[in-house]
């Protein structure tokens, strides 16, 4: 059985003292869930080091929300993957739909960022997912295939790469696909990553998109769902940890 990963993406929330307090609360209550799943929080970059410090000695890992594809250079406002690692990160999210949409990130750029993450010793969480228009047009599986082919770098394996399926229309909307729809998407992803990710049968495939304590149990029980990438529900320690407690043991 693949050990589940429950990852919290705080997005542009919980800065400063609020973020440190949230991290401390997650760390304090993590022991039970950590007995059967891995836990990760991805805070805003400005408090990443503080969060890593707050979680030192706990079973909760820390990750970045994005990285630049270059190791250094004239890239004002960007952060290299190695900088995230130095601040205490062991994971980084790349290709989130909000980055793809708000910053016009292409599959090729996501691929380069994932390669940079690997080069810095980070585990890359590569996000993929279709829009509502693409789903309504029956293009979901084709979109996922294209994103997988374009976003996974050479050298990807089950230890350094996680795939997160986030249907764009479900992120932050309270809407979620049915269990059958999630199962179809994840089965397709599992098949399509063969050849792109070494030991693909061991790779973790996360579901993301309005995951909350009420629907987590059903979603985490779906075949080929090996955890969750949690948005809004990760901003409260109690709800995040309740989702983690529902991960299969």
C-alpha cells in the first residue's frame, strides 16, 4: 500500500504570527494522523523558515508553493528551489492551476520547475487538471494526458515526484467530482505516468479541489487516490488534521 500524503496549500494566507500559530497547532496535533500518513504544509514563502522552525521535531514536513526554473539570476521577486530547501522545505508545488492561469505557466515551464526542484533535492508536487469548459466538452482525459506528457521532467521517479489532480472547476468552489469521476481520472493518470515516472506504480497521486472533513473519507477511499492537496480546509488545524485522520491506514 502507498503511504498517503496529506498536503496543505495555504496559498496567500496565514502570514506572520498567524501562520506560525497555525503551524504550531498542526504540529501539536499531528501524532495520531502521522502514524498512518505523511503530513505537509506549504505556507507563503515569507514565513517558510518560521514555519519550518515551528515544526522542527514534529512529523510535519514543509514545502514551497512555487519555485523558479533557474538556480539563480536576475529574476526579481522569484525564488530558486535551493533557496526553499535552505529555508527548510522538502517539497514544492509546481504547476498549480492558479499559477497556470494567473501567470500563464505552460507545461514546458512546469516541467522546468519540477526539474529544478529535483536538482535542489526537493520533491515536486506537479499539479494537473481540467477546466469546467474542458470537462463539459468531454476533454478531461485528453487534457490530463497532455499535461502529464508536457509537465513531467526526465529523471522523475516515485520518490521525487507526486502528481496532484485538481479539477480547476472544483478548487475553492465547494463542488467536487463524484467518486466515480475521481476514480476514472486517477486510473487514467496512473496509466499515463508509466514511462514518465520510474516505479510509477508507487507514485503518490493526490486529489485536490474543495477537500474538507465531510468529503475526505469518501475521496481518500477511491482507488489510486493516495492523499489530498488541501486548500481552504488546511487553514484551520482541526479541519486539516481531521482530513488526515481519514486517510486509509
